[in-house]
C-alpha cells in the first residue's frame, strides 16, 4: 500500500514562496497519477494540480502562472512550487495518488478520484 508524506508547509508573507514535497513510499511513483488538493477552513477540499503517467501537468485556474507541479522519480517525490502566494492560498495542502485516474477535458479532478492521501501540511499566507 502506498504511503504519502507531505512536508514544506509554513507561514509566509504575501508574495512569498514555498515548496511542498510529497514523499511516496510502498510503491513506485511512475505507477500513479499524483495530485495536490487544498482545504481552507469551512470550505470543501479543492483541486490544485495534477501530474503523472502519460499526462502533462495541469493546474487549477486559481494557481496557474504561480504554482508548478513536478516529480522526481529518483527521489520518488512530487513537488508543488508555490510562488506569488496570496492570503487566499491559506489552507491545508494534501498530496493524493491514484493508479487509475484518467483526466478528461473540462473536468476538474475531485477528491473522490484519488484513493490514497497524505496527512496534509499547513500553508498560511499573511497579508
């Protein structure tokens, strides 16, 4: 069974940067579609970015141009580079993995599409 462990969250001022990491163990990274979701207090968990297998990286409109998702097969790790952070980016960020998810046009991935989850890492952006 795959295990996911996020790290890299913290407190940063608006306009700053953070890089989140998601270490994958128990399986091989290339077998999965990997994603980042986030959940702010009182809100539903929302899609942020996705990468994996044969699909190109893609991101939610709210973070395009500011966030980048990448993966390192040697390190078995997925990264979320976050630049130009805004207070509205404040949330718990979760890493997710799934073996069978297939992206579709005009479809934003949902949490139910991913079988495995990390514990989350808090990102707080001050104004």
